[in-house]
C-alpha cells in the first residue's frame, strides 16, 4: 500500500490546497482525502494521501515530514491498514433479565 498519513493540518486546509502543496514539493500523488467531521463538515486536522505509482514511501515521508503549511508543521508517516470490522463493542453480561 502506498498511502501516507498527514497530520497536524491547519483546519482551513482543503483537499486541493494540500494536493497543490505536495505536488510543489515534488511528490507524485493520485488522491488527497482530508478527514472531516460528519456532523459539522469541519476538518479534523488530518488526512490521507495516495501516492502515484510505486514511489518510495520513505522518500516521500522525508520530503514532507516537518514541512510548514499554513503555519503548521506537518506530521507525515505511513498510513496504517484499516482493520476489517470495527464498530461498537459488546454489551457484556446483563444478568438474567
């Protein structure tokens, strides 16, 4: 998987702003997805970037990690694979009701 996690984003940064910034840094990308709050639509301050081709993740991380975008120092790392399932936990033993 060639996907990056980008954290510590300014809440005003849009997908297109981040995409242009990353391309200006010389990193080839396919898609940018800033995560938003489902109720307010406001950025949650992080997102994911799908790299184009078989680019070396470590090289992209070294180029982008710590770069300043809109007064915030970006935190860039490998994205973790999502585990299948998820969701709420069990209710546990409720006695003999």
